[in-house]
C-alpha cells in the first residue's frame, strides 16, 4: 500500500515505513494540489502558476513504481481541480467565478457553468460517487451544487460563511462533508437540505482537511491547525471518546483514510507524514520528514484488483474497526508484518465491497421460508412434483414416469376384480361392488393423474362402449339375483301350508 503526497514536489511513499519510492520535482517549485481519478491510478495536479498536469503511477514487473507525467494542460487561472469518480477522462476545473468541465485526454471543453455574480474564487470541488453532482465551495463560504446531467446549478447554501473544503461521501450520493475555517465539521444532506452531523467545536483552529471511506460509512476523520486528529462517528452526532482525539506536536494540514478504514496518514506544516493504525493510536506507526515545506495533500493510492490477492489466506477479520465498541489494542508491528496486515485488510475490504454491490456483482443466495421447506419435505410426492416453490423451472402437472411405467400383475388383478362373478349372491355382489367402488375411488384420489391425450378418438369411443356394457352387465346380474331372492321368499309359506 502506497501514499501520494504533494508540496513543492510529488512523492510516492510506502505506507508501512513511509519510505520514499519515487518523487517528481516541479520546475517552478510551487505548492501543488491533486485528486485521484476514481477508476484508474491516474491523478491530476493543479498549479496556480503552471496549470494542470496529468500524472500516473507506472509499475513494472519486479520494479519499484514511479511517478510519471502523462500530459500537461495549460489552463489559465486554475485554482482547483476535481476528477470524476465514474468517468475515465472527465475533470472539473475551478477558476475565478466559474467552473468548467474538460476531457483531460483531448483537452476539449465539455461545458462551462455560468459565472458567479461576485466572481469569487472556487477554493475546492468534488464529484459525488455517481458523477451526477459537483460540490464547489467559493471564497465567500457559499457552497454550490452543480448538476453534470442537467448542466445547471441546482442549489446554493451557506453553513457558517467560512467553509473552505467539501468532500462527497464515497458511497452515499447526497452526503457532503464540509470543513470550516472556524474549526467546525459538518455532514450535510444536499437532497434533504438538512444537517446530518455537526460539530461546531471540532477544532479550536481552522479545520484543514476531512476524510471518509466506503467500508465504514459512519467514520469521519478531520485534522486542523490545532494539532488535533478527530475521529467521529456521524451516527452519534458527537465526537468519540477522548482517546480517539489524537494530538500531534505540529499543526496538521491534510489527512487520508485507507480503503479498509483501518489506517490513516496525515501531513503537517513541517513537511512530515504520520502513519497511524486506528486500532492502536497510542503512538504512530511511522513518522518521516518527506517534504521541505507544508504538505498540501495526501491520499492513498487506489489498490488494483489483483495486487491484494497475494496474501488472501490471512485473517480477514483484522479490518473490523468497531465504532460502537472499543477497538482492540495491538502492539506496534515491524514493517513486514504491517505490510501483511495491510494486504489482509484490503483483501477483506474488497470482498465486503463486492458483496455490497460496489464491485463485481456476485450471485446472491435465495433464502426460503423454513416453514415452506418443512412442508416440501413432509408433503406427498405428487405435491412435490407440482410445487412451484422448489425451483424457477416450470414443472408439468402430469406424472410422466407413471405413464411410461408398465402395469404390474397385481394391478391387473385389481382391475379385473371390479367385475364380480355372476353366480355369487346378492350380498356378495353388493359387498364386492362397494369394496371395488371404494378401492377405485381411493386409487382415483391418491393415484397420479393419467394422461389420455395420446388415445385416438375411436379408442376413446371403444372404451366408453366397454364401460357401458360393463355397467349394464352388472345391473342385469344384480336384478337377476334380487328376483331369485324374492321368488325364494314367496315359496317358503307354501311349503309350510302343505306340511
């Protein structure tokens, strides 16, 4: 994991020990500000005297990464720059009184927003996570929300008249964090036009920078000239415990949170970089003098998708920094162990972001109701075959397995037993008819459905005629049996009379 910091020169440092890996010296030796592109390891620097410069971090196999300048854009009177989070080539340039959109690859002007009547200078700008809006803070403290789709100014508001820096939340499209020269820190909902979080006394001196991360949306860190590093939980609307308010020996000018939300890097007016592990804030991980002047801006280099897979077997639970509970304290680790911990944290963070939808989408597991699962397990097979809850594919209501199965001998005997013998008595006929009728009814209710769509019309007529003949034969047998019984009953009294 690396960090980029700018002052009179741009320096690439290793976060584990803040060792300088590469540096780019500016010819005019003026302080520069920059912002990373959201999709690539490309950042755009702004210099009030020389214009804009498109920079990149070039990595070669087995070699130390280095900073290279890709393109130089000559734009007069440029005070600040903002890079789009989703678009690969769009930037916004803040000038005296107006904001312009450019394509930094072709240097083509995309759009120019109307100038402010007061012609106040744009101090800082930032895109939201969907590139739909740009927040621009001006010299007078007014904050304007510009729509990139509508190409119009949608809203202008003022928090305290001394706002100097604005940053959109990296995952919440309408949450805007604001730093004030009076030391206040605010999180504002630009859609609902209300304050979500406000700490009017966060710093006793000007607040110079704020930072948030995607993996822990409620975490906010701010630094100021009062030598304080404040860690806020914006859900509580107040600062955390006093142990999370860090104090350093020199005024701080910039701060950045890592993607996993576990590490932070701050810069001060002396030109030093300070690395902290937020799980153990008693002492910094490393302190190194990198610049000869005040650090203008610091940021973590975006981690490519493949670089953090080398330590995938490490424990992924190290990235959990609890805000509601006290974080565990760990001992200061050597540089090698710290690099392994950083890689593990970034790997687990990427997996969490992927599951939340910020990365490549993964197939979700459909959760079913436990009661439905119980019914499906206990129900009959016929219901199981006709159930539509068991899968997305359509299931036919006919039991094709039974249709294709050959009848067994006992089934043929049962079908033939429906017709009782003619010589049996009336009671046996009634019992056999009732029993056969009951058995046939049970088979009809419990047995699977039969498909007769394949039988021709003549076959169906023959089956109907056979059924009618069977019913007539059964009726004739029953009537003959009843007539014999009646005749026998009439002959009994005559025999008694003759005797």
